């Protein structure tokens, strides 16, 4: 039993005035963020697409892996280059490399750490990065740290990318990088990966693909969209995260052994952080062992996606939703007040659907972001969209 003690509060220094003004602006715009407890409604908001985060089978398998490898400890004790490396890392990275049909795999503590570490260290001064304008914040933050020049191309527009690449006067030692997500986290749409492969070959560029929202969903066993399309040997680096469909924690960068060696030596977010504890790594391995055996949840999820899309049509909501064949289904509701009000109404009806506000998305593109799961029932999908259709009248 955990007893909450009364905290002793001492007087703290106030924020600098300019920071207070930034906070106040968020409050005035009704876009102020705060931490809330999930109240236990019907889940249409989490990234736990397959329901594996609460899988007792995987929980027990992870514990068995720890016992077999004599790693019944709570923490890693240090970075992997000091005291934090252990046998489970080798076992898991080798398994990931084989599963994802690549030479090597390097585990990072999170998808954010992986993107920061990759883009801050791999592209060099004099290089060029071309990235999709809707790329995740972790990609953009990593690019900001990089010394390479960076240019956005229009979302999923391969011709705009080609036009921008054609304007570059590439120097002898310059390297070109093309960066995209396979499934975009806010719109739920899919990148034209085969077209991007052709452009990368045409311009002798290195293609980098973030597979965070495709891992565990696309491919026969959840390998991701890159492998489903059979282009894994044409992609320089893939980022696959474990906090979405795999239901655990961490991320991996997949690529050549040389890329792994380079990141191990130069990626600061890998070098200067305490490693994941053994239990986290064991859980990753347990999930992938389950993927390799084939799991029915993937097909259940795909069936729910199709049923949800049919119900959008049935309820006359097609104009409100962005086109998507993924678990991310976004209903555009312009205006912070309106989208928040509708989310609150759905919550009162027992449904957890998150409003996504600016600046996370552009002003005027605020939305309800429905995340579908293998465990959502057709009855739940039917009911939530029927209620939504009435709220949007």
C-alpha cells in the first residue's frame, strides 16, 4: 500500500516574465496542456493498437526471459558503453535484425531519443536533408541540432521533392538525405515510399523512414510498411518504435553494421544516457517472439479499420474525416473551443477521444484523433460515430 504524505512546499523562484507570458498565451488561447489521469472510458485515444500493453502472456514471457538469463534486477546501472550492457541486448538486437531483414539493429531508449541521436550525428556540415513537412517533432528537433542544411518538401508530394532536389548544386563531398514517416501520426496517411525510393536512386540520396506507427500493423507479422512493400534493402535507415503497437517501450534503428557502429560511437543520445532496464528489453523480445508466431490481433485491427471507415460513410461523416487506411482516423473540427467541447461531450458518453490542438497541428486544422484498436468492438465504433454525427450537426 502506498501512503501519500503531505508535501512540504518551500517558496520557489518565479519563472522569468517572458516565460510567464508564453504560458499565459497558451491559457488565453485555450491550448494550455496539463497532465490528466485516463478515467477508464472506452479507449479511442491510446497508441496501444493491438492491446499488447496489457497482455498477461507477454508479461509472463518477459519474466521468463529474465529468469533464464539471470537478470532479475531493476535497473541497468549505467550507459551501455559503461555498465549498462547485458546479454539481453545482444539477443534482442540480433532477433530484431533478423526479423526486420537488415544487417544490424541498435536499441535506443525511445523513438524521440533515436531520432535526435540519428539526425544530430549522421548528417554532416555540407550535407542536405529533405524532410516531409509533416514529419514528427522528434525528427525536426534532431534536424535542428544537425549541422546539415534542411529543406521541407510538401506533404507526400514526390514531385515537389524532386523539384527541390534538382535545384541543389551538390558539392563533391555532400550527402543528400530524404526523410519521411511511413504512416503519419496526425493525419494517418501513408507516404509514397516506392516513389521516394526511385527519387533517392535518381539523386543518389539516402532514404530514412520512421516506421513508428507502422510497426506491428503492416506486413504479414507486423514487420512494417517498408518490408510489406519489399523495399527494405533500398532504405538507408529505419526507425521502429515499441511504444505503439508493440505495447512496450524503446525504439530501434535498423540499417547496416557500419551505421550501427557509427551511431554507437557518435550518437550522443545513445552514448550519454542510462540504458533501458533488463525488463524493458525482455519485454521487447517477448513481443517480437509473439509477432514471429503470428498474432490474430493484427487482422482484428484491420477489420476494425474497415468497419470504422464504413461507419463514417453510413453516418455521413466522409467530409469531416481525412482519408486513412490506418488505425489513425482524424476528424477535422476547426477551432480549439469546438473540438474541446465535442471531446468533452464524447467523454460524458463514456468514450476517450483526444482533441488535437494547435500548435501540434496547424491553426484551423484542429481535430479529434480516433485511434483504433484490435479490442474495440463494432458496437463501440457504431455508437461513438453515431454520437459524433449528432454533435457535428
